[in-house]
C-alpha cells in the first residue's frame, strides 16, 4: 500500500486486497483458529492496463505468452486432466 503507483487508489486496493482477497484464502482449522495463508496469493501484472482495472479472479490464473501467433487466445470449455500416477517416458 506504500507504492507510488497505487497511492491514488488506496481505497480501491484496501477493499480489494484486505477484504476480498484475504477473505478468499482464509481457512479455519479443527480447533477454530483462523489462518490467512498470504503466500497463496499471486499477483499478475498486465502491461497497458490501469491500476483500477485490477480484479480478483477465483481459481488459478497463469500469465503466459503465445508460443506462436496462431495459438488461440481462449480455450472454452477447458479440459484439464489430473493424474495420480507416475508417467514413464
């Protein structure tokens, strides 16, 4: 919050970060203790956007580029496979 880049938008980022984002990662264990794993919060920076265009995305976001110009910008619906065994090559 002490950054010069977001100094003019302190109110916006106070609500976004301290209310929305921290509440999204908040966990309560069996003893009733509340933990907020701040290291689980990832911040992706996009060039050419203003600070007010920032938003909370539920889930996981990856900031990657295109390997080739013909690659699609979006994949909908995404198909994701989760494997729970070792794959031999």
